[in-house]
C-alpha cells in the first residue's frame, strides 16, 4: 500500500538557517544528507512524529534539491481526497518557519516512492506522545500546545547549548 505524505518544503539555504537557529551542527554535512542531523535533533528532542527528508522538487529532471518537513502520513485508499489538506496546526508550523527562518514555505502532497515514511518508522520506535487521556498528538499538534518558541527563547536555548558544549570540551581536555 502506498503512503501519501504532506508537509512543507524549503530550500537548502533555509534548512541550514533552521539548523543554525536550532543549534544543529551541519558544517560537515553534504547537501543531500542535511536531513540526517535534523531528524537526529527531532528524536533527541522527543519529537519523532515529525520527519525530514531531502529530494529534488518538483520531481522532474533539472529540479533543485529541497528539504521536506513532513507533518502528515496517510495510507492511500480509493476514496482519499488529494492533495492532503493543510490543517490549522500545520499552518501554525508554517507561520513559525516563515517567521523564524524568513522564507516562504510551500505545502506539498506526494506519494512516498522514496521510503521517507519507512525512515521515520526506523527513527521513531515509540508510540505517539500522550498528553491527555485517549488523545494522540502529532508533532504539529504537540508544537501547537504551548506557543512555539520565539527567536529570543531559541537564542537562549542555543546559548545554553553552546556553554554546555564548551564545558564538555574543557572537561575532556
């Protein structure tokens, strides 16, 4: 059965800006592998329901490499309405991305012919986060619970991360 993915895509330059904002070191990462440290960050920060992938878009010769931030995954069926609809929580993530990395993001629905969903299954070997009885949250829903962090909060988190890294390096020498 084919899986259908929905999410946003951004340029490599915007993906690197996002990584910098989240203190993800991608300096030694080749463009086509930029999704790997992003997925590692999502797992390390207990957000495995979200998936990042990298592929050319549109899927025709001569297209550029794009980074996909998938928020939805569905199995295809006869009565499926395509393209997948952007939900309120998806749009909240879009607004956060546009405001924090200062780029336009575009919603896309695509057939998962490249195994992105399988990669996500390997990354997330645990059930969805449960915050209220009987309700499972997707990453987009989880991110929407508290307000998404603003630039100042992220800068503070990054500063703390850099101080901790410096301390670890001093201790190891």
